């Protein structure tokens, strides 16, 4: 496609993707011919060193096709049609279990017990200090080196009305990866008849602890292995973000995005401002920041972000109950990993939009709390809605 045609499509799409249009968009999107549910079926994907079998679950509904591993609850493939109806996998991943075990930067995985970083792997709760194993410079990242992304989940398929899905369960023992309390975790992946991909998280504990669960899908709406996400158009409904220190721990400040490369409120291409020599972009080697969502914590998922890829016409909307969104522009992909279709992944070949509480909240009294106590239930929900333009 010529650059000018691409620009026309991008700007037309951007114009149609204002906040006002966002809610109505799905109705006018590729909803014709949806449904066509395929109840989950499983096949053997591989065997871990300890002999545990890992299953791959395959399901589809409403034009969205999903493959999920019992290992890490990993979304191994998320296939969506483009505006011509041609399907491609829009999530980075591998075709072999061994690559997920050895090399994966959390491709497609469930993240727990704590999404993103805890400074120096340390926090104090009710007067007791806990030391977590550190796995990212001086910090603990994504629940530690044997986090929920490396656990085998018990998976139960379901069909409920027009929905199909999987319930994933994992009970994390007291003290695992340094965290107090037995954490009973349930994650439900649902594909609706409209093809929405919904994730509902729940957890309970038998002792006070901290928890922050998320999903680490790397999206490239042009298809994994098809190059940079620089031309993806992104809108984030956040007037503030949390700047970070040199090891990517929030400084504790809540800073306005206005007038900075972090202003995605009107929508713009990911690449437009990424080369501005802003101190925060230098720290993250791109965008790797928590956006403070204007809607705050909500009982039901509310729209927070839109992602659009002009050439394919694929578009994704994200709605969540969470107060934060980690926008990570795939900065640390460095050309050393070979993806599921045999293509090499390089910097900026995908992006993550991780709905979450803020990084390092256990050490940041000004941030919404991530403490979970016995008798309480942690709940979080995120919905990805897909269409074409
Ligand atoms: C973090 C990045 C990290 C990436 C992969 C993201 O959620 O914010 O700093 O490199 O995950 O591990």
C-alpha cells in the first residue's frame, strides 16, 4: 500500500476513533457473520522436565480464535480477521514449550503474584518485612523468576449461553516467591459471541498479602513477526502517568501527560513521539510506563484504550476495572528470539497494554492499595473488543 493511502486510512480511522465514537464503534464494525462458537478442545503441547504434560486449548467464537497453554495460562495465539477477512495471529509467542520455559519475556502469559516491579524486591506489610527474590537488576519483576507465568494451571473448559471459555486455577503456596499467604487464584478467559476476549481474575488468601494480576500479551495487529508497531494508532484515556527512576521503579509522583510524549489522549501513532529525547523515554528505551487511567478503579470494565492498525484495519479496544495501564512498546525485544512463524522479533515489534494496579504499590503509600486480606476477594476484569475498519 502506498504511504499516502495508508495516511488517509490512518487519519480517517483516527477521526472515527474519538472518545465519543468509541462506544458505538463495535456496532458498525465487523460484527456481521459473527458467533460460530467452537467449544474448547485440547491437545498435548509438550512435556516439562519434571514430566508434567502441558496442554494447548483451542477455542473460537464471534470471529476470534484463541490458543491457550496450561503452562502460564499463556495466550499462544490470538487470531483475528483483517478487513478482507484474512486471519492472522496478532500475539507474539513461540511454537515450542521449551522456548517458553527458557527464553520468554512473558509472551502471552498470566502475571502474578505481582505485575511489574517491586523496588529491591522488598516490602513491609503489617510490620513484617518480606524479601522477594530479585530478577530484574535490583528489583522483583512480574512475581519473580518462577512466577505465575511458569506454573501449570488447572484448566476447565466451559460453554455458557453464547460464551465459550476456560477457567484456570492455581493455588500459590504460602511463601512462594517470597510472598506471604496461600493465594488461591482463578482466571477466566471468555470469548463472547461478538468475539470479545474477556479476562476475569479472582484471588483469596489465608494471610495478609499483596496481589496485582495481569496478562502480558504482546500485540501486533498487523500479525506477529510482521515488523514494527510504530504505525499503530493508540489512544489512552489517561491525563497522568507515573514517571520512573533509572531502574524503572515509579518515583511516587503522578505527572500530567499534557505537553509530553506521554499524551495519548487524542490518539496518535506509537512512533510519532517515541524518538523525542525525553528523560523518561530514555529510561524506558521507549514507552514502559504506568498510565493513571482517568476513570480510576471501577466496578465494571470501562473503556481505557484503543489500538488500530491502518493496513489491516484491525482494531482493539480495551476496557478494565483497573486504575492503571502499563504501556510497554516492546523495547527490550532485541532480535534474539524467533517467534512462532519463524520470524525474528526486534525492538518495537509489539506492544503490551497491561491493565493493573500501579507498579511498586506495596512501597508507595500514595498509590491505590494492593493489599489483600483473609476474607476479602481480589477481583479484576479486562475486556478486549475487536473489530475492523
Ligand atoms: C515491563 C518491562 C519488561 C517487560 C518484559 C513489561 O511489563 O514493564 O519493563 O521488560 O514487561 O519483561
